[in-house]
C-alpha cells in the first residue's frame, strides 16, 4: 500500500509538471489529476504489457522507437478515461516522454536509501 501511494504521488506530480510545461493537458481539479495518475498506473500494469507483446515486430523494426507510440497511446487513453483533456494524440507523444523522464527522476529523488 505504501508503494502504491508513493507511485501514485510521483505519477501525479510528473503528470502535473508535464501539463504545466507543455500546456497540452488540462485537469479540472487535483482529484482529476490523481484519478488520471491512478488510471495510468492501472493501464501501465494491465494493457501496456499486452500492447508491447502485440507490437513487438514493429518495435523491433523501428529499433524501439515505436514504444514511444505505445506509451503515448496508454497516456492518451488514461487521460480520456479519467475525463480530463489533452490537445491531441500527437501532443501525447512528447508528454509521454517527459512523464517517463520525470517519473525516473522523482523515483531516484524519493527512493528510500537503506
């Protein structure tokens, strides 16, 4: 439970910062942002692995660049399912890249050092 809460907070922070920097995503409220983070986490653990397996040949032929499209599709779907707004699917591609980078940075900052 502690890990889920930490991951949700990190994702929400990354999504909020990405929306602020790029301006392509709009959230109605803080609860909308948190719901988007929860939906994104759920989709990343259920739908994304299936999409990665199905798109492996294309990903292999593009030297992994098609994984950016898969990440953008999952982000776009999460935002749509949570009732928030994103400018377009094309805007989801740089947003997905930035969210991934920010999630990694925040994971390193907030990870527990033992």
